[in-house]
């Protein structure tokens, strides 16, 4: 009768239960692993053999076969070491079969039998809870997995401790959840001199989770402003923190088992590949847009990114999820991020300064921003020109509002939106609102309708542009504490929308 242990294989973020079966049968001595293992899983037999040898446990001189079921599901990663070792130990009657069958385990084995941390402990604990089983993992993963709270998490430092636990010699203590990671010390927006219009747009973007494009010459403060956005955002809710932490767990980004309540802020370089931004590569891992889920994705030097990468952002911006399609698998990741982009007005950066512009101005500016396609430009709710700041203004004392003061207003506006959209599916902020839910709460009065009609006729607004203006106007009204969207709110939203003309 084969012995069983259980672990998980990851299909994107979804942990799928895998039964690890081990049978010891007559035949020439051999140790085989079947069930679509990758190279790391196939090499587990050597690590398991060495770890057992370090504990003075010899494999029988018979044929040992380990099957990973379901056999048609690809198995990847070194976390299969521990469940394979448990199944083998149960098959040779060192561990009780019932105990290993009631546990979901994962962990990499060192050659001396110690357990090494692996990625994915948090979603694995959720899978164990759904199956009403305990989770066994390396001690370095215990604090992370214990955040689930719905199942018992046992963390061991070595295979020897696991054996003593299952044989009743020394029980493992349940793991405790790690500490909430302290928030990063984000820079204060009061340090930015001037740029009052850009600061106002940043507040609106934070309040409604609107996408924003900043354009201006080099040194005008675009990156400074974007780096201060996280200090204006409210902390993650418990649900959002768990969603985000699951992605970071799969990617190995959780440290010391701590879950952060700060919103992610990802800023990849413009040389990043398609797989790095969107996701993919070996194992179809999450990309930057998924690592920024519930947070901010800042793309500096926006036109310098590959055109194919930029165009691939269009669908995830709208749907909030990305599907990585491969010949043998389709992996789905959430990616509800806030896109903040910064761009120079042209390649040399000084098209607006006759004394410093290159000899191709103003054509160079048209060509440079034309790298951002019309459909992608249409997805920016706020488009802000960031003019240069005089060096004399830099000597003036800071007199703007602090990040804390603005964050308080943003939190109040977010609370209004949370109450407004309570009970709706997946809609949390104004940037997510659509259809009748948006028009019911953001329909302007007669003067406002006339204003937006004139703007649509003059600038050729698309349907998407119309609704995005309503979303921004609704956020501006929330910041002002107004129940209705008024003409002045619409006028401000239109001004941000049409700051940079959309290109066909």
C-alpha cells in the first residue's frame, strides 16, 4: 500500500493540491520520481537521499517510486523535497501513514537534513486550510504562513525535528504570525518647491486612484513628485494586504514573515523586458504590474520603454488582471495598480525653451510623445505639465502642505468612496466605477453637461475620455465634501484631461 503526503503546485496564484505517493516494491535498487517533475523536483531524490543518510536512515535495497498526482500537472520548485521525504519515510514505516496524510508540507532539504525557506508559504497555508489539514514548513516560513490563521502551521528547522514530531517524541509548537512591517519613511511633499498644480493633481490621483502622466523638462521635479505619492495613500485594508502579500509570497519578497500595510511602489527601469513588466519567463512568474497590485507602478522615462511593452499595459489597466498565455498553460494574476508615468517633452528635453532646444524643435517633441499611442494616452485620467522651477525659488523656505495633511483629506475621500460602493463587486474607488453606477453618482447639472459637451466637440473626446472626466470630477467633489458634481469640479477635471492632446 503506497504511503501519501500532500503539498501544493502553483498555477499562478492558485495553489493546487498535489498528492505525493510513495511505493516500495521488489526490484533493482532505484529511486524514481514521476508525475511531470521539472529539474529541481527530479533532483529532490539526491537531496532526500543525502538528508536521510545524514540522519543515519538508509533506503531499502528495493525500488522506490514517488508519484506526484495529478500526473498531468507540471511540478516546479524545490519545495517538493519535504513532502517527498515524508512520503518515503512513511513508506518505509518510520513515520505513521495517517499523520503524513493529514498534513500539507513544503520545504527544501539541505544535504545535512536542515530545512531551507521556500516561496509560496502564504498561499500554501490557505490551500491547507481549505482542505482542513495542517501545514508543515521550514521555520523561516512559519511566521508568514501563520497569517492565514484558519489552520495550524507547524514550522521545523530540520527533518529530524519533523520525525520527532510525527513519532511523538517532541511536538512542534504552532508558528506565530510575523510582525506587521513598519511603513517606509516616505519623503514629505512639502519638500517640493513650487509645482502647486502638480501637487493638486497628485492629491486627486491619490484620492481616486487615477492614472497620471507628468511631462516636463529634465530637473523639473517629476520623479520627486511621483516618489511622494505613497506618502499620500491610505494603508492597505486587511483584504488588500492579504491579496498583495500572496503575490509577494510567490515572488519571495516577504521578509521575516512580516506583512506590510504600506501600498507597493514599483519603479522598473525603462530597459525592463516584457516578461519583467507583464509577467512570464520561467514558471510564468508575476511581473511588475502584479507586484504593484493595490499600489503604484511608476514608469519614469515613459516613452523610452519598448513600444510593445507599453501597448501591453492597455488591457491590464482596464481589467485589473493579466493572463499570461503559454502553449501549455494560462496563468492569471491580479494587477489593479495605479499607473504614474513621467516623460520629457522631447528627446533633448528642452523643446519649450528656445535657447536650449535642439535644431529639430518643435518636430522632435511631436515625434517623441507620439511613441505613446493614442489609445494608451486615452487611459490617463490626469495629464499634468511640470514646468521648470527657477533656481531662486529653490532658496525659498518650504511653505506647502505636508504629506500628512494631504493624506488626511485623501483618507476622508477614500472613506466616502468606500461607503458609496459598499456591496458592489470589486469596485473600491472612483477609478473603478463604470456604467450606471458612475452616472448615478457623477451626473453633472445642466451647466456641467453643456461644458463637457463643448469640450467633447472641440477636442474630440472618446467615450472613455468622457467617463474618465466624470470619475475625476467625482473625486474632486469628494475632496471638497460635495454630494453633487458641480461645474467647477468638471472644469478642473477637463483641464487635467486635456493638458496634453491625445494623439491618434
